[in-house]
């Protein structure tokens, strides 16, 4: 028959405090070792091998999915400032627009939109208006007097919208480059007062 072993004091004393050499309860040890195993597994699954998305990544995917569904509904009602702005919030659309920009627009507007022959697309100044529809109109119809080609026929409506979505992501990034041209966006004339060919590929 097992006899109860009396508690034993450890040899050391710290600041007048003595410590008994007691064995920790099994339930406490189970929680401790279980927590360690869980932490290691969590790190491997979520961070090291990315087998499962983190909650923040799942949230981002859900938001993108909701934006795509909303964009599909809005597209049936025609092109608007809101639908173009929404497209600029969908990474896949923006990435396609970035690739198109790198192919067709970088020669005049530079790789980060800072402007070369064409205006800087990253500051707050716009020649033909900075609203999404203004930008779309200039990309589509061009501004021949400024050397801006009309890309509507060459790219088609869908690809023009994706370029505009990418240009919208450049707004406000303030990349050092060509000096501002036009007027601040807040001071731009109302759309109804703009010429039929008004718009801008950024600040264009």
C-alpha cells in the first residue's frame, strides 16, 4: 500500500520565501503540454505551410467575393463612378489593369504613374477631372491635342475599365515626378460643364 509522502522543502530560500517540492497536478500539466502542441501545430498550419488561411485572409477573400458580386449587379445598370471605384477594390481586376498599363501606358506616364510625356497620375491635380468616369472617358476617347491616344477601340471596353481601375489605385500615392498639371480634384469643374471629350487617364 502506497504511503503518503510528506511535502519536502527545497534547499533554496529566496527573499525569505521557502518552496515546497510539490508535483504539479496532472490536469495542469495536460493543459500546459496541450497548449504547447497546439501552438506548434497552429504555427505550422497557418504560418509555415499556409495550409489554412488566417482569419484576416479569409475575411479579405469574402470581401473580394462580395465586391465581385456587387460589381456584377452594378454592371447591369451601366458604368458609373461607383462601379469603377468598386473594380479598383478587386485585386484581380487591378492586377490585369496593371499589366495593361505596363504595356500601353508606361511610355507616357512612367512605371509608377509619376509622369513623363503624360501627366503625373499620383498627385491630386487633374487636367480633365479626376472622377472615375472622367478618367474612363479620357482613356477611351483620348485627348489628341495633348497627345493622349484614344484606347477605346484598341483595348475594348472591358480592358479600358481595368486600366482605369489600376489608375484609380495610383491616386494619392504622391510619387515624385512630373510637376502637377491642371487643378486640384476638389476644385475641378462639375461633370456637366466638361467638354464631351473631357476626362483623364490619371491627371491627364
